């Protein structure tokens, strides 16, 4: 999208605004599927929590993606988007047995990540196919060394508990059709990821009825110049080869599954906000925008560095700014950032705002959450309206005092 495109949508739908470029989502989807073209059966389940707008889900499904969901509500969003239940995997952590039962009734693939629920679910529904989330205890520890991931992570069933898993499966006669891992750490070193994959293959041999192996996510995208990104082409080549070998060993053509969120939508998103005030202090120049961490929390929560461009004055002389918000709390988007000269009323564009941005927005300070626009086939389409005062008060119950 050009600056003019961005300025035209913000003129029409006002700020603050999230804009997603459908062609970038498509390019990322194709990049990943092309990297794994050597595998006969590939499934990409888009992680809904990254960006859960129904139109975005629909678009990814049209491209061929299924969904990875972490709550019954995300499952329902996927069904609203028209995604077939068999293309939705439900990977919750620490939810009740009741919620898992509800998801199973909706016909989605269940993924269980603790022994207690595995035993209870297997006892009640031995015929429902279940995937098991394994914690391989492998994390990238620097450039070349492999370190054992922290054993007390709340995610997955420890690989060391494999004998206990096997005992439950044997006793309940439940049907395990998939093995899964998602360590949550970025894939910076492909060899570390391949090492974790070997643990998954080793685990897979303990189950006779598998249909798929799910390698989770961890695809890293660049946020700023010089950032390392996952070399998906190299990973695709190496893991596909190894996966095909494993299928031969296993004696069956399995499906290789991934569940990327950030990789598919992060770079497609731009957050647009207007500068309300330019304020000089004794130590810096603040550019204060009509937003805050209520709309865009990643810089404050994770210290993530999003590129900021002044699209109203891209050729202006560069100066150093502290870009902050308007909520009554410290909400810094960037410090000492070189940005072309900012005037009050200018529109700033924040990059990499597709993943974990809108989905983490709140009504703090009783502000409305932003609108969302999908740039599709050369035009901006409103896919979520800005909230109104009604949204702020609709669930409040005012009692007589
Ligand atoms: C969040 C999540 C993902 C997606 O992670 P990204 O870093 O956005 O790719 C995948 N799988 C599970 C189980 C998750 O919880």
C-alpha cells in the first residue's frame, strides 16, 4: 500500500485505525506453502489469536488455511467465517473439561496439553480423535547451542511423561491422531528447530494411529532493519526432507501441520494515528497521538520496536521524537526515534501492526477500540466499525442508590 492509499483510508474511516493489506497476507501464505511444497500433505492452521477479525479468517480460509484456536470463542469465530470444523484445531491451555467437550461437539480437532484432562476426556470419549501437545524442552539458546527449555513451562505435556501418556492411552483405548509442539520461542536457528522436531518424530513412533504431526509456530518476522527473520525456505527444504523420510519409516503418509500467526499477518498490518500535540520539554520533543497502549500495547508490553513513519510529511527534515499516547499513564511507543518533521494533525503509520495488536486492544480510559479496514483488490473495506459510547455502557448495570 502507498502512503496515498493509507491517507485515503484514514481520511474516510478516521483515526486511530488498523489497516491490513490482503495481498501481503496472501504473499506470506504462499511463501510458507511454497517452502514446504516437497511435502505431500501440508496444512497451515492460522493462529486466530494474532488477528481474529472474521473477514481476515475468511480470507485466509479462501487461500487454503485452516485455523488454530485457543478458546471456544475463537472456534465459534472460525465457524462464523465458514471454516469447516475439521480444519480447525483447538489448542487450549488450562481450560475446563466442559469447554473441551463443547469444542469436541462442534466437531473440531481437540489438542490436549495436560495429563489430567487427557485421562478424563479419554475415559468419556474414547472414540473422539485427540492430538497431544508435547513439551520437548528445547529452546533456542543463542546462535548455535541447544539448551533445554525450562522444565516448569505451563504448556504441553513433558516429553519425560511419555510413559504416563502411553498408560492413559492404553487404559482408555483412546484414539491419538496427532502429535503437536509449540514452544512459543522464535525459530532463529533452524538446527535447533530440527532438533526439537526429532524429539517429536521419536514421540510419534509410540502411537500407531497418527494422521498428522503439528510443529506449531515460531516463525519470526523482521520488525526493524537488521532483525533476524526465520529462513522459511531453508527450514522448508530441510524439514520436508526429514518429514518424508519419517513417513516412510512410520509406514504412512502423514500431514505436516503448522500454526503461524505473526508470520501471516504481522507485516500486513499498519496502525494509523493522528498527532494531537507536539510538545517540547527541556529534554525531548514529544509527538502525542490520538491513541495509547489501550489500542496498541506491544511496545509497552514487550518492548517491541515498530517502525514509525510520518506519512503526511515523508520528505520532511528528520528530527528526533518521543512518540507517546494520550492516555493517563506512561504509554511510550518510541524514544529518540528519527522521524521526518512532525506537525500537529499529521498521520503517523506504525508498521508490523497486524499481529497481537487489535486483539490486545482494550477500553482503558473509556476510549473506543479502533476500526479495522482490509485493503483488498485496490480498495479499503471497513471490516470492523469503531466502537461507540453504547459499547462502553451496554453491559453496565446501573442500580438504584
Ligand atoms: C500463539 C500460538 C501460535 C502462533 O504463534 P505466532 O508466534 O504468532 O506464530 C501457534 N500455536 C499456538 C498453540 C499458539 O498458542
